[in-house]
C-alpha cells in the first residue's frame, strides 16, 4: 500500500459491498467490500490493484464510526 503513495492521483473504486448489523450486538456493524485502487498519471492508469476489505463499525452518539479496517 505504501508504494501507492508515489502516484499523484489515487482512485478507490468500490466494486461490490455487503453491510450488515450484528444480530447480537446492535451497536456493531460489518462491511465486506471488493475495491480497486488505481494510480493514474493523466487519463491512463499505470497501476491497478484489487483488494478485499473488511470493516467493523461501532455506533456512537447516533452515528456509525469506523473501528477496524483490514485488507488483503
């Protein structure tokens, strides 16, 4: 991921996502997503990578806040 910082323009494209609230702990939620990252110099991307992302959300003061993020 650190190598991506060398690009001027980094784009994140959500390819798919599935979100759900925990059935036992209603103040926890989860999202599984497939994202694509591209680094572009102008219009043509010179690098692209696909990641599986898992997010854990906690409800706090009426809003959802990101608690954990993991990717492969």
